[in-house]
C-alpha cells in the first residue's frame, strides 16, 4: 500500500485493538447498525468491491442511489454535505487509492465538478509532495506507484468541522479512522488515519466537490487519535451516516 496513505502503527497492543473495536462498532456508534444488512465480511485478500446491502442506501442524509459503483444522492443540508464528503472520501481512499479497483477518472466524474486545483489533484491521486517533491502547481495525472502489497481498508468518519454552509455551497473537514489489511493477512495490520478539507457546491440536485485538499496544519495522512491536530474535530454524530464500505 502506498506509504503516503497509511500511518503504519504495526499491530499488537492496545492501539490496534481500539481500532478494530472502532471499526467493528462504527455502524452503531457513528452511523446505522449493519448487523442485519446481509453484508458479508471482507475477503482480506480480495480487491472485489462489497455488495450494496439494503442498509447501504437510504441513510437520513444520503446516499440514496448508485452512479455505477459509487453511491450518490444527498440531501441539501449540512448533514447531506457531510455525508457526501465522507462517502466521497471513503470511496476515494479505499476503492481508488488503496484497492485501485475504481479509476480516479470515474471518481472525479461522479463526485466533483471536474474543475480541480493542482493541490486537489495531488491529494486525490495521492502524490505526497513531501515524498515526491512536487511543487504546489504540479498536477499529477495518475496514482503514485504502488510500493506495498494489495490491501483493503475499513474506514469510518470519526470527526468533522463545518467551516461554512449555505444551501448553495459548503466547506467541511472530515477525519476518517480505521484499519487496513495487506493481501494475505488474516487480521488488520495497519492503522489508517486520513483527513480532507472539502469544498462543495449544490449542483443538478446533488453535492459536487470543487476542492479536495489537505487540512491546514495537519500532516499528509491526517491526525491520529492522540494527535493534537484532531482536537478541533467534533465527534461524528450518531445516526448521521450509514457507511458504505462495510
């Protein structure tokens, strides 16, 4: 897995246990319970996308429908903007950047206006300027080379900031936390922390991203549970969101 994706706090000890419990309980503590959804567990050495379950769609603020393999359809309110940002971030990290089963062009066509800055493209294509020494105006056109085994990740939103909101536009930050499995591993072996600063506009009946960048003052990967940079995030509201990657 790309080193810029994941903070590698190798397994063992309490940190991984907390992560596993958080992911396992995320649908209850943070969103809707998935226990009766009929969803099957992830195959740890498969890159196949999970089946859409009856609880995947129709969350209070969306998603409500599918556009190809990606969930869309969010309400025109703060909850809808947050849910769109979280779903887009989850699918970007897991499907595009980690598993690489969804082309980045499909993701951008589904979730963005298509008019993105160079910093947005660096974040979406996961070209970490600290690693690849890109300038702020460089626009990557493909994902960075994979440097690790094929992996999957389980992510849930754990925090948010609403920087601005109107029915026409929103500016939010989302922090996602979870666990990753390398191909062939029978247990989580990576802690995943990512965050994103996301600006959206309401267009053609749904939220569309116009900017997807790194939150100011944070590392490329985002805060960890014990990172002071995470202090400004409000806890993700219960009942707000049914995550789609479980």
